[in-house]
C-alpha cells in the first residue's frame, strides 16, 4: 500500500472516530428505524436542495417552504438528525477545503 493510501486510510479512520461522525451515525440509525419518517426527511432534503439550487429563489418561496415544514422540523428526531447531518457535512467540507488549499488546487 502506498504512502498516500495509508494516509487516506488514517483520515477515514479519524473521520469515523470523530464525535461529529459518531453523532451523525447515531442519529441516522435512529431515523432509519422509522421508514416513513426517513422518507419524509428525504423529501424535505430533496425539496430544500432544489429550492437552494433554483435560479428563482424568491424570498416568498423560501418563506413558504419554511412555514410548510416548521412543525415537521420541531420533531426531535428530525431536528437532531438534520443538525447532526449539517455538522458532518460542514466537517467534510472543511476537510476538503483544507486539502484543496494545501495543494494549491485552482
């Protein structure tokens, strides 16, 4: 195994051992116990993604989306999963940014 492969393997181990990943994994496992709720979360995430990617991100559409899902997001399972997922995504983005900057990738 090459030096780079070893480093990637250690990075993966460090990610899997991080508190942020362990919390995300625990919340994901909790949500997966409720297939209907998981489907609703997936639909929320899909709609949120499409809204963010839309060229027509009118404030009214965003406000309507937030109102539509306000009660849903108050569900403890939902809110804790989404918070853990967000923290994990931010950690992965930060890792990617650090690597990209370190190698002067343009």
